[in-house]
């Protein structure tokens, strides 16, 4: 049996089906939410501060589905098209992240990360 298919987790030492690494990482994450104004005035919500144990690609897919927007997981953060600061805290709380650990920046950054 390989480690990917029901083996032992290298981090917590539990079987893969009982692994709690991602749950612990969600509870300890200090998430910051900012909005950047990109090319042609488009707004992009940037969510940072996730632990390395959290699968950003899967989380980005779930957020895009719940918020009905486009986006991507890049370089350790998630980018979502549009301004979602008003609802992102509630959405992340329903996904298991503590609401008090989500920090929302209500100012705009004039330039993107390009």
C-alpha cells in the first residue's frame, strides 16, 4: 500500500482516513483578505495566510463555486475576481476556518502583484 492510498500521514502519524493535519491547519491559520485594483480597474480579492498543509487548489475551487466567480490559487495565496470582502468571512467560517482569525483590510491597493 502506498502512502497516498490509505497509508500513514507523515506529519501526524495517523492513518490517512483519520488524518487531522488539515483541520488543525484551518484552526491555526491567520488569514488576511485584501482587495487590489488591477488592470483596467478590475477588483481582485486576495486571500493569504494559509498553512502549507491546506490544499489551496481545492479550497480555491470551493470558494469560486460558493461565490460564483473566477479565480486561482497562486504562490501560496488565492485570488478571486471581484470584491468579496463583505461575505468572505462567513463563507470561510462555514468551511471550518475560525471567524476571529480572518482579518479583512477595507482599503484598496492601487496596483496588483504583477
